[in-house]
C-alpha cells in the first residue's frame, strides 16, 4: 500500500511523536509519505531527524490562517503520489476533507488524539466532520474508551468508530549513553520526572504547588520538568515559587535517557488522550502518579501500576504522591516491573498492525 500521513507540524508533542513512530513502522512494509503542512524550520522540525529513511517527507510550507495556495499544493502532492490511504491527524482533517471529492477512491482515516469536544473545532470544520463520520466517508479512530465515549456524544451513537491504543517505538540509544548519568541524584531524595510542554492543559501549576507543599514539610523530593516553555506566564509563575527542588529543564531529545535515574513519573493534566510520555515512562519502569483524566485511567491500575489522584485538586495530588512514598523497596520493585509489563500493550508494532487492518478494510 501507499499511505500518506498528514500532520500540521513536527514540533515536540505526543501526536507528532506518535505519527513519526507510526510512519517509521509502516514504512517497513509499505510505501509511506509523511506530509507536513508547515515549513520544517526551528521548533516545527523537532522530530524530523527521527523520521526513518524509508519515509518520504514532504513539507508544504503552509502560512498561518487560510492558505489557498497550500490547499492547491496538497492537492498536487496527493494527485502525484496516488496513495491508497490518507491518514490525517490534529487539524489536518479539514485540509483533506475539502478535496476528498477529487479523490473518491482514497481511503480516508482520521485519528482523534484527545477528547472529541476539544478537537471538533467550530463552523465548517465541525459540519464537515459530522458529515464525513456519519456517512463513513472517513473512518474515525479514537485512542481510548474515554475518547470514544466523548466522540459518540459529539457526533452520535451510530457513528462507526475504532479504538486503537497509541503505540511507542523502543528507544535506540548510542553505546556511549550507557556510561552517562543524564539525571543527577541527590542522596536520600526521590527523583520525580514530568514530561510535557508548560501550558494550562498540562497543569504544571498544580504539580508544582503539590511538590512545594511536600518539600516545605521536609519531604525528600526533586522534581525535574522536561518540556517546551509554551506559556511564559506559567513559567514565571512556577519560578515565583522559588522552590530549589523544582528544576525546569526545557526540551530534550530522548527524554527516556533521563528515566534510568528516576523513581516516578508525574502527570497533572487537565485533559489527556493517551499520553505518549506516560507510555515511555511505564516502559522504563517509572511509577506514574497522575490525575484521573482521559485515557490515563485506562492505563493505570491504581495501586498496582501507579497512582491516580481522586480529582484535580492540589490536596488530592499530594495524597497520591504520599501513597507512592509509602511503598517499601520491595513493593516499589514489584510495581516498576508491573509498569513495564503493562506497557507492552502499547507497542508501535501492535498499533501499526491494527491501523493496517483499518487501511485494508472496505478500501474504496
């Protein structure tokens, strides 16, 4: 098959990370073209170097807002490549939907990477989505049962959907990485890691408030936060806490290199689909401490493969961290192994195989 993956950009983010992994895996058996709407410069090309040589990358240099010339360039690329499948992600649904009538034989698939009400858009975008999903002109894929439930509420119970859990490829480390300590450890203190851009959605203010409440009481914690500084105001708000045990380290390549010397993974998001960073953490045996949102509640068996707060309050998140701290060394070892075993269901190989089945089903 020839498969086109269409995504707005390759900036650091879970959906972008996933699309690169999926494209690389599919390219082992299929002809894959990765079309990126934006130009591949600066932060928009963060994952470009990780795209396999077997994947053809095409950047269409879309301008901000309505760009008719971009739509024409997209049309020309699709006409030239003659794909069997066009698989859209994030805001690119509308881009291909506007030209689907020109390519009626192409299978159209769209993955909803978060809860449907936050991805649906407004105006023409939402109208076209309803029409395409309800008429089966586009196969909708949700990444968790929570996402699927929100999708049915948004577009109707009778809409045909598929649920495919996200997958993550195994990390390939250089030989000299094994001799490096990427994350220092202060003797006698727990190392906690957070991965995600600093923004309202990721809710780092709650996480840092909880950590500060604990460290003010003398709890031996160090929080290392990796991610793009998306909201400078929030960055300053966290700095204003003046907590010497909170370290904002910005974007890094291969965050899993830093997991080896860590104890737990913290995620305090307001909403999530099925976080790639959580899959990465569990695959490395990090114990997750998360808020109960989206697909996270399907990934974590509270008390067995991590800890969930009861709600989105600081008090509840503090309580979840304290439950982690009560683990004995033996219990921690068992839980870390359970996390690794649980993460195996989120392999990119299994995920890609399920997408292949969708691409081949009822292909027009």
